[in-house]
């Protein structure tokens, strides 16, 4: 995510025009009152994509926001994103207002290649901001016939969202004092089948630290963990 003066944002769109894709919003649905799925369509042929890459949108005169596609099809020109409508900023307001028929400019995908094809099993941890990444990694694992499971800390009103996206995961109430116990149980269940796995930790920076400790206490090595913080309370963006 980025915050910059309007004139710099305008100059970027002109000088880096090849990095911006003009897309149409063709579908928009609410998976819960606070989680919205968008389908964008257009010419994606020039874009390179790997699971975990993020795309950006200019959500106001001075702000850009990053989202990780859950589905990206260059051939057919389809990009699906899921947005957590937390209601606390321009990104949330921008996504909430988008409807089919709207046209948007999207910065081409870029970022960290998260998926580890060299391991036999995969475990994912995150929150509402991680749903796109979770689905993208699930697709990659399934294409290689590799088991994939995880744990998500969510607000209770969003508990049905993972199932709507085809995600099988243990769920923990992010506001509960028993959250860590639920997460520990999920890890223990996964590790019963062996420790040869990649662990993807995304979302809240503090929650990632807590989950890293849970894994390390159980003998998981740093080399097995792939981390990407998307937000931290009180900070504009990471």
C-alpha cells in the first residue's frame, strides 16, 4: 500500500502507463456483510502472475491499496479479488462502492513468490485480509496433488466465508481469549501427519509473531515458514 501526493499519483499513471491495466468490474457479491468478492475482466496478457502476488488500485487521489487475487487467468482475462470491508479507510470505501459496470485501473501483479512446490504438504495461517492468498495457494497445491489445510482467525460474522471460497480450515475467533488454544490445536492436528511442510503466515503482523512462536515451540524451522504481513494496528500499510 502507498500514500502519496496527488500529483505524484497522476504522474505515475502517465509515466508508467504500461504497468496499469484497465479492467471492467463484471461481478460483485458480498460473502458476508464485511467481505466482498469482485471479478475484474480485461486484457491481462502482459501480466506475470504467481500465487501470492498482489495487485494495486488507486482508491483515492492520494492512496493505493494492495489485494492478493484468489484467481488470476491471463488467457481468459479474469482476475478475482476478495476485500475485507473493515470500514476504516479509503480502500474499504472504494471496494464497497464498486459495482458491475464500473471500470478500474489496476497495477500489474508483483511481489513475493510464496508457493513452495518442493514440499509435500502445506499449511496456511491468516485472517480476513489473507483469504485471497489462501485460495491462490490452495489452487497451486491442488494442481500438484499436495495436501493443503490451515487455520484462520476471523470475526464470527465471517465464519461462513472460507467455505464459500472452497477453503477447509480450522477457525478461531480473533476476539476470543481462547484463540491461541484453538490455533495450537489446529497445528497439532496437522503435525500428527508429519512435519515435512511449508507454513504460510499472512495478515496481522502481531498475529504472525504469535503463530511463529506456536510453530517454533513444536520444532518447525524458520526455513519452513513463509511470512507476509498485510497490516498492523495503527499503521497505514506494510
